[in-house]
C-alpha cells in the first residue's frame, strides 16, 4: 500500500531536507537521448521520477537544459532513499559543488558521484563533449574527456537503500558539501515538474516506465522540436550512463553520455528504439541575436514530432550537427555573484 507521508530525515541526511516518503520503490531509470544544448550557459538537469500524491503514482519529470540561478553554481540531482521503512525523496539543489545524490546513475555527467559534464572557468561554463550534446557553432567553450566514463557502473536502479537499491554512501567531502549554502530549483525547473505532473502520459502506471516525453531542450516545452518523445509504440532509449567507453571513442557520431539498457529477451529491442534525434533546428525556429544571453519565456503549446536515436541501445549520444543561429532568448541570465 503506497501511503504518502512526511518523514523527517535521519541525522546523516538532515542537511538534505524534509521530503515525501512512500512505500513503493520508483521505476527503473529510463534511457533517453539528450537534446542539444540551446546555447552557452545552459546546464543539464537530468530527468527523475517524482511522486504525485493526488494520483498515488510516480511520474517522469523530463531532463532539460536550464540557466543556473547564479554563475558558478552546479546542480545536485534529487534522489530517492530508503529510510525507516519508506522511500523518501531528497530534493535537488544548486550549489558551488555537486553533493551526494544517492549513487544514482542519471547519465550525461551524473554517473553516481560528482559531475564530469563540465566546469566553470570564471563566468564561462566549459562543456565536456564526451557526455554532452552541444553545438560547437554557437558554443565554443568545449573540451573532450572520455576517460571520465571508462569505469562507470551501468545500472538503471533509481533509488538508494531498501530491497534492490544502491548501497552508495556520501563521502566525507560530500558530507561537507551538504553544509554549504544551497539554492532551490529555479522557476523553470518548477515549471518542468508541474507540467509533467499534469500530463497523464508521464505517469508510471499509464506508460509502464516509458513516459511520453523523456527530455526537453527547454524547460516546460514538451512540444519543442528537440524534445525527446516516445512516438506511438514503445521504441525509446531510456537514460543513464555510458556503458562502453570504447564505443564512445570509436563512434563519435552516436550517442554519448548514456547507459545501455539491459536487454529483455522477451521483447525485441529494435521495436523499442527511436530514430536518431536530428540536431538541426526546425525551419520555423527563430534565429535570435547570437550575442544575447537566453531569457525565459512561457512555453508554446505546439506539439511537433521529435525523433530519438536509432540502432542498438548504447551509451553514446549523437554528436551534434552544426546548428545555425546563436543563443535563444528564453531564460534569464544568471546573476554574476553567489
């Protein structure tokens, strides 16, 4: 019986916050393609399973690119952890360093501990193209470091502790990070969560672990051409971390930064995979000023089709094509100081 309740965190996790606790474990992590980054300064926030007490069900909040609340901040994802007989949600937060997130393999740099998808240098964020889908035409601060994904343990477990859960524990440094100043999720992240909660197709009972939208290029824009969607029959790739670093090196045009989902011999995998997502912009997409920082706008309501990756499920993401145009003005520029 899934009984929602509020639970105080144990002393070791007291710095995280109070969260909702339930008696049902969250579904496995889906494996999906990462949409191309909208422009410089956007940081990736991975998708996660949230709980809707109104429906008594988990729903998938798509991963998305967002502007941080301030320059220099990094995102620590939220995570489900077993505590006192329930699965409790530990909310994500922004901070100067990435803290503990349960050892969950969210993919795209969040492989269970720390973050290897990029770093801040002054006011600029540098992206690791080995695990991120960026367009070097409008994002010049890039580098490639494939060694960070060589020893990633691949799994789709979405919770820590309990039966079948991960056993990772915070390190001494991660415990110190938990006491540093933190920032709440941005309004755009809240918008992403709220829209997912209102969409019945995102609920686990309705989609059997295959949500209608896996990831979006911009928060709240489930209908954007770059959104990663399930089209008709389940033929998706669901997200985690890279499984084969050698494949990443040998096939740069495939998807990088994601784990290969374990094969289910009862179901042909070919039927569950989307076609590779094209990174070229839609013809009707505006071409804003390349020198302007992106600003947030209200999401549109169109529902264009997006295609995901084709072929065998692998850890790699399609290398970005040359996307014309500069940065879109959809999100506020992060503040200059902490």
